C-alpha cells in the first residue's frame, strides 16, 4: 500500500514538473522573441545608417555592401534648423541644439526628481492629513488623464511670460505627479522612523534629517529616476515644439530633420544617421553611470 501511494506521488511530481518545464520553455521562447523584437530594429537602424541610397533600395534588411561613414558627416553638417524671432531669421546649429538639450534634460530631470522626492518625503515621513491628500492627487491624475488642456496651458504660459523662454524648460518639469512619486513614497516608507528620532535627539532639524539622514538611503532611487527622466526629456520634442518653438533641442531638430525635403538628407540611411547622432550622448551617459545607479538602487534600511 505504501509503495503504491509512493508511486502515485512520484507520478504526480513528475507530471507537475513536466507542466512547469513546458510553461518555462514557453515563457523562455516568448522572452527570446520579445528581446529580438527590441534588438533587431536597433541593429537594423545602425547598419542601415551606413548604407548608400542605392544599397538600401537593393538591400533593405541585409548587411551593408560598404560602410559609408560619410553619412554621419553629411548628417552632422545638415543638422541645423532656422527659426524666426521678432522678424529676424536665425539658424540653430547642432552645437546650439546640443546645449539646449543638455540644459533642458539635465536641469529638468534634476529639478523634476527633486520635486518628487520632497513631496514624497512630506507624504511618507509625516503623519499629516495633507500627506494623504498629496498621495490621492497623484493617484487621481494617473487614473483620470487630462484631455484637451493644451490650448489653456499655452495661454497660461503666455500670461506668465514663460512662453518661448529658457525658464519654462525647467519650471515645466518641477512637479511631483506620476509613477515616480510612488517609487519614492514606498522607498521612504520602508525607512524606519528611528532615523528621525535619533536626529531629533541630537538636535537636528527636519531639513538636516531629510538631507543628511534620509536622502543617503534613497540616493540610488534618486539617481535612477533622474536617469529615466533625463532620457525622456532628451528624446522629447512635443513640449519644446508647443511651448518653446524657437529654442531648438536635438529632439526637436531631429523631428524637423526627418521632415526635411533637402535631397542630400532625404534618404532613409541619412535620416537614420541623424537618429544615431541623437542617440550617442544619452547612450554614453547611461554607459558611464549604469553600474553605479543599478548598484545603489536597492540600498536602504539601517546601517551601522
């Protein structure tokens, strides 16, 4: 009887393991296909950017017959845009657009992350009713999207004197709404209140506790969110096109570059070369900081 039960249990375990193996294999295949769908377009874009116009027409998905590095030189030289301000025509070079992109992405990502951190700190570390209100506002704005507010937002920006100004690039990002607030909120909630009590005993104020005791515990999260926001702002052209049309960023310039009718840059390889130029700075930025950011993102808790 015991042997029979043991045999049945062994058969059930084998059947269960077989089902798990089949499911694991299916998930593995899906992940491989998903990874391929992400990597292939990137590889294709880079390879195509080195093709000539004829090579691309005859060999769309194949390897380049010859690498035309001059594509990047031509794209770089033609990556400039003209705009009119006060009746005067100006030309924004790629270097000017690079400065504007760095100004927008670095300043906006830092101030935006700082605003999120401070509001999440107030909501998570203090037992005030306003903290629940802040949390509720974030959830409501995520659930109920605001539609049709662009005309009124532009009018308000004009009334405040921020339209088409460098100040708007930073002020527009100084808000606490979005999923990143929830990341900070949960990270700050997990930190024991012992830090605050120890700081109060030593005579520290709220600002000192926040900056010297609590912030070091979430600096990895801060850096990660800032990197994500930096990449988003670097690639953003909607806000600059709608609110600061005469301050050309690289993303805004790439949009106009891709719509250009110049014969020298109208081919697909030349347009993809422009895309690769835009991707180089943010890729270098990520390669430099990704180990430090990913290594610190899990820090937290009490330290000796």
